[in-house]
C-alpha cells in the first residue's frame, strides 16, 4: 500500500477516467489539474457522475470537494483493479450557500476506507447545472 | 463544442395535440398523427437541436405526458427536476386554456432551480372558425406568467418547431450564464 499526501491530484497519478456530460470547454480533467480556477460543469439532467482512478490502492482519511450548487452527492469506492464493483461509502446533502463554492469535508464516514477508484454521483442539484472545481484526498 | 441535455416536460389537457407536436417535431415534419391515440404514460422522445452559430447542440428529452387526470399520479412522479417546459392548449377549447394555470403550478413545483424556461403553445390554429381563445388573451397570460407564447397548427405544419427551438435556446443561454457565474466565483 502506498502513502501520499494529495493522492487525488493528477501529479500523484490519479486521473478522471469517466465523466457523464460534456462541454469541451469545461472537461472533467479540470477537477484534477491542480488549478483552483478551472472546473468541470455538468451539462443538464441528473444524476451525473465522474470516476477518479488512483495509482494504486490507498487508505483514505479525508476527501475534500470544491463545488457549486451540488445538492445530493453519493461517493462510492472500489478496490478492484478495474473500475468495477463499486460500493457506496457515504451519501451527503450539501447545504445550499447560494453561488458560493461549497467546500465539503467528508471525514468520519470515509475514515480508513480503502480505494483504488472513487465514484462521485451527483444525484440532484440546486440548479440545472453544477460545477466541480477540485477533489482532493488525504491518507 | 458542447452538448447539453434537457428534460423537457410536454403537458396540457387531453387531446390538445401534445403527442402530435412531439411526433411532428421529432420526425422533422414528416409524421402527423391523424388519429387520436390517448397517451397513458410518459413517452420519452429524444431530439437534438443545434444552437445556431455555435457548434453547440442540445438533446431535448421530450417527456410527452398524458393529459387525462387518471394517469397523473404515476406520471408526475417522473417530472422530477425538469429542464424546460412546453405547455400546450387547444385554441378551440376554452377549458384547455383555463387548465394552464394548474399545469404550470404542477410542473414548477418539481424544480429546485430559480429558473425554468417555459413556452405556452396554442395549437390547432387551422380550425379558425371554431376558435375560442383569443390570441391576445393567451399572449397576456403567457407574459404575466413568464412564458413565451407561440401559436401552431400541427395539421398545417405551421410553427411546430418554434416552441422547441425557443426552449433549447433559453436553456442554452441559462447554461452560458451559469458558467459565467462559476467563473466569477474563483
Ligand atoms: N385540426 C387539428 N387537429 C390536430 C392538431 N394537432 C393535433 N390534432 C389532432 O388532435 C387529436 C389529439 O391529438 P394528440 O396529439 O393525440 O393529443 P394529446 O394532447 O397527446 O392527448 P393525450 O395524449 O390524451 O393527453 C388527434 O386526432 C390529432 O390529429 C392541429 O394542429 N389541428
Ligand atoms: Mg398524447
């Protein structure tokens, strides 16, 4: 098992391998590019999701999400080699702060969970579209 | 290049021509439903609309809903989180126009966003001798409730694509505005 400080960043080998919805100007790669000013947008209808694959199996203690207008979010993890067999590990309602970037720390539910892949399912939102600026994780 | 998707609720009283308009629009004007067949559940029809001069497009998922009240409990559950709304009445049927307030309330109650692009469509303008709803009256009602008004005749292939194109454009502009907002947050 590997240890890393910021395991979800592209620099640490993590990649977004799948995202629903598509605007080439705001692709899902923006979630992982380490730039706080770029973001991924959903392009209509819910649910929407993206999957982040890590460079190996990691023990996760904290996940931080910077997003706007997300309401119901479910996070699932998988320890398979391929991004399959996901199991839900937490479901959360983000409190609405109009037009502010909501910074969400998911600590207790995630503490000590192992994952090779993380799947973020946005079930509902406060508007037709949401943005995700970044996702990072700590081990 | 971007591709948006929008769930478009098509609702209104029974036999006003919702299914006819949806079929006509999705078949590019080649398929007019001459014989009435009652819609009993939500029929979803996907139609891609290009946004002029942009290279962007929108997939409209047209949710053709039954007008008959017996089916409403089942179908209205599926209206969750609508992206836009096409409200249809029959210009020869006064009651179908009166029902519009009810339909609008129902659909608006399903959205959690501040804006829901919506159009009001007065259909069957070819039956001009039986007209029962005044154009101005319908227009005023639409403006008062924040909808854009169109008159169509599915039978004469008149204006049938305009309401949907208008919705697609509104939805697209809403997206652009929202993206500008997202940019300004950082
Ligand atoms: N004259 C005329 N008839 C029309 C027009 N549009 C639809 N119709 C006819 O009206 C009847 C009802 O049309 P539908 O589209 O099935 O009505 P609907 O609103 O889907 O009805 P429900 O499914 O019961 O809610 C059909 O016989 C159509 O041929 C029109 O513009 N002019
Ligand atoms: Mg019908």
